[in-house]
């Protein structure tokens, strides 16, 4: 059924035509340390113990992680940064009417299972994590979430692809691994950002937090059928203490129709106090 729906949608978009945007550029050769130290980090943060899917220097290709640039020439809203994907990041820089699904064979993640629909399974995880010491009393960084699940499966409990930014450390007590909390939330709520919590009216149910959703079904430069506006992750921390962040994404229900999260370069910073208002 999913392949039939994709064929119908692809045909429709090809007939309608595509918008005029330039191409995203994706690099897949950077190590986990390079992605964090050279791309993601901004001011006020020192990072150590950097791993991707639990390994500091993966011997095999890191097909679910990479760096992007030239985003400002597209409708993404950010110029460059780090990509994590439940598929092949090298397939993201193509028109939305293509089908870029890939299988990473990287397995599941318990924290992603916890935030997808109850009873769902997670596949093809991409998990970038590290310890960090902030020099300020807050943490913030910017991101965009996109997916091939948009727009056909907005309301499908089976294919509710999810991601999370799981923060743990002094003064933090949450329900996830290492007592972490998830700071990838729909603005002004406690809802995790996912296919189900942010989408437009182009699926099979009503819109959800559509002010944060961008239609991309006719996009020429990013394969995802939709993605969020630029969102910000925020948290209180204590200056000089060691924290841990786990940036994770996975496919829900199957290994097809991939999702990805774009993390803005230089945006992972610790400055003065920035507390989200719920």
C-alpha cells in the first residue's frame, strides 16, 4: 500500500511541476568528532566523548550522518550544518518527487521507541552523542525536521517517525536513558516533534501545529515531502558541570520513507539564561 501511494503522489507532483530552488550539497566523509567540533558547536561549549551509534570512529560508512551546505539557496531556512537521517544522507539532496528511502541496518533505540506511537518499533537509528561542559546557564541550538512520510502518512500511528534530543546531567531528571529529558519539543508544549505532532492538511486528518510546517511536495532540492520551520531546542544547565546530549532519529514501523534532522552549524551554544515558556 505504501509503495502504491508513493507512486500516485510522485506522478501527481511530476505533473504539477517543481519550484525553482538550487541544490543542497551533502558531504558524508566527516567523522563524528568533525561533525560536532567543526560544524555543530558554537560558543560557550566544550565537547568530549563523541560517538556515532555508540562508536567513536566507525570503521564502516556513516551513511546516516553527514554535513550539509548551500541550504540558503533552498527553502530549508538554514545554510549549513549537520544531518542525521534514518536513511542515506547522500540521497537527501534531490527533488521531492524522487524516492530516496534507504536501509541503514543500524537497529533500534529505546528512547526513540518511548516517544513514537505505543507499540511501534524503531529501525535504522542514527545517534550522535557527546559530553559537554557549558560556560553559561543555558543550552540552545536550532534545527529542522523533515520526512518522506510527509504528506501521505501524517496521521499513521504505524509510521510515526520520530527523533529526540535527549539531555542528561546535573539537576536533570527525566524518563529516558540516564534520566534524560527530551528537548526536541513543539514550541510552547511538551509534545515531541514528530510526523504526528507537526503536519499540514495534506494528509488524511486535520492539521497539527501547522504554523511550524512547510509543504515541500514540489520542492526541487530536498527529497522530503515536508519539513518543519526552523525550531530551537532550549534547556537550563549549570555553568562548568558536565552534561550529555544524545541526538537521535529513526524509522518507525518499517525501514522505508526516511526522515532527517538538520542541525544548524555553530548553533549549539551556551550563553545567558534562555528558558522556554510553556
